[in-house]
C-alpha cells in the first residue's frame, strides 16, 4: 500500500489538506490511490478503517471509517460521500484564497 501523501494529521489548514487530496488522480475507476491515502490518514489520526471491496471490481472499494469504540453513548454522525471524480483529471491550484481543480467543488471539497 502506498504511503499517504497527506499532510501531518495535526495540520489545520483545510485548503492545503484539500489540495493534497486533489493531487491524487481519482477519476472513476481509478480511486485506489486515494482510498489508500485516506486509509493511512484516518488510521494515523485514530480512526478504524474497514475496506469493503466491490463485488463487480475488487480493486475498487468503499471505506467504512469509525471511531472505536463505536458503540459508546453519545451523538452519532454519518457522512456519506464518494471518492471518484469525473474525467479529465485537472490538478489542483491554491492561490492563497481559493482552491481550484477537479474535485474542489465536489466530494473532496465536501460541498
């Protein structure tokens, strides 16, 4: 599994974090590297990650990310999204005020 290209888990600048995610080409059918990077990131920040391979294409999978123990009392939140972007891949750019590129205003940008 590749190492995560994501920044230090303590990094607080969401724009930089988003830009690092967007550097990973995740056009439909090519989400494997993004999934691996997110798995490394979430595990490094204390989350439990379960990869659920798709029956139709075992190289593609869903990620189920939970805090352990996930049966603890308290509020629960479910975030449901997707990792793929539509082609063509457009690399990110950050000018200090806005992020542009494929995925900036989609699931990677949590719009």
